[in-house]
C-alpha cells in the first residue's frame, strides 16, 4: 500500500497501482521459485557443501524460511496494490 501511495506522487492512480501490483507479483514469483528450488535441491546443495568442505552457513531450512517470508511479502504487496486500486477507483 505504501508503494502504491508513493508512486501516486509521480504517476496517475491507475499507473501507480498497476506498477505496484506488477512489482509485488515479481517478488511473489521470485519467492515461490526460490522456495521450491530450496525444497527440491536443498539437501543436494548441503551435501555438495559437505563434499567440497565449504562452510557458507547456508542450510535448506533457513533458505526455505527466507523464501517463504519473501513469498508472503509479495502476496501482501499484491493484495495491498489491489486494495489501493479499488479504494482509488483506478
């Protein structure tokens, strides 16, 4: 909602809410894609780190949690943009 309102200073209500929605959808899409990759390849990546003796601190669980939060952030962003669009009549 803040992004939509911030974009209102530059663009029309329709363009601002459309842009905010698109950015939210981008964050949501990236989050879901990265989350599913972490779920699917997490143990493989951890095994490769052990095999190569590389300690980066990356774990499957932390990656799943981070991208889950990112996905829900994108979801909230999309819902807020849609709500702003309805409220502004755009």
